[in-house]
């Protein structure tokens, strides 16, 4: 399992290049971006973080899965499960950091982020979060 510091460093690295690298949904994501997308799917699916539109992430994962090496697919599934598990038990500052990751890095991975986003529904209205 990755430490929180490593996860945040990975998220920061992806933040810098994710927006430009994924300008069109037809472009192939790098393996690192694909892994982050799967982590985002786990975060978005977590009701503890306020939930979100996981269909956007699932569609993009399905499109981007074609031709991936089996070990990348295995790691992607692990990252999604680990993120969902971490979100279920998150509280306090850790919960806030996971929400910030979901609303930051994950939004840049979603196509057409101004009209449909992973953390918010198609209208752009924020999903209420619970403590």
C-alpha cells in the first residue's frame, strides 16, 4: 500500500501534466494517468466523500483499457479498491485531502470537465458531503 506522502506526490505530478495530456477523450492516456483515473474512480464512488458521477470515470476507464498490459490492469483495480477502502474510513484532515484530490486531480482527468464532472453531476451542482 502506498503511503499518503507518495500518493500526494503522485497526485501533484499528475496535476501538472494531466490537463494538457488528456485534451481529447480519444487520446491514449499514459499508464500513470490510467492508474490515477482508476484511483479517482474509487474516490468518486465513495459515499463517505460525498459521492459523485462515477459513470464518467467508468466510461473513460472502459475506453482507455483497450490494449493495456495485464499487470497495469491488475494494478489499476488495486488502486481503485485501495482508494475506495481509504475513503470509507477517512475522517478529519485525511478526508479533506481525499476530497481535494477528487475535486482537483480527478477533475482534470475527466473529459468536458466544465459540463460533466466526476465529483459533480451533469448540472455541475456539488454533491453534499457528510461528516
